[in-house]
C-alpha cells in the first residue's frame, strides 16, 4: 500500500465501486428475466437474463482485475490496499488491539444473529412453498402468489444464510 499514490488508490476505489454496481445490475437483470418468465410464460426471458447477467458478472471481474493490474497488484493485493486505506481514513488503524477485537466480536454476533434469522426464514419459506405447491390447481386458475413469493424468499435466504454465518466466523477474533 505504501508504494501506491493517492491517485492510484482513488482509481482502485472507483473501480471497486463500479464492480459492485455491475454485480448489482447483473442480479437485477437475472431476477428481471425470471420475473418476466413467470409473468409471460416464455422461458426465453430467464435464459436471456441469465446470459446477460453472467456476461455482466464476467465483465465486472475482468475490469476489477484490470484496474488492480494497472496499479501493479493482483486482485487480493488491491483489496488489501483498499482495506488498509479505509482503515487509515476511518481511524481504525489507531485503535488498540483490544478495541478492534471488541468491535469484531460485536459485528460477529450481529452476523450470527442475522444468519440464524435468515435460516429461520428459509425454513418458513420452504414450509409455505411446499404447502401451496402441493395443492391441485384448476385449469386456467390464476397463479397462487404464495408460490413465487416463498420461492424467492427461500432462494434469497438460502444464499444469505451461509454467507452471513461464514462472515461471522471470519470476524471472530482468534
């Protein structure tokens, strides 16, 4: 980090910001494609959303890697440089080891609680989904809205639960 100029750090910060914007855009495109598929009954929308979303994710990773290489680092080195810069700007590097450990413990406890809550939400979504999906529907009857709601909630909770719990494990002071 010490060999990076403030201009390089600024470019890396901007690249990281755009990286997350592109990842969010990819998620919106994929979810939009699935929503269009559900509404219109054409599977091509989900396939198109997946292809365009996958392309956006690939471009995001490629651009982030290119900015890191331009700064003379690999992607992990660029992340470490940005983390050190954030610590310096927020004053976190001036804190004592004990205070940093206390803050990390509080963050880990919050992440653990959110992970457990997300797991409970996953269980509830699965129960609701299978209750409503098991019912016989009349021909031409409108779609039961609990099915896509519980499916979306279940998928989101299925992704969020392990992410939150693994982040909590990473934050625990050793």
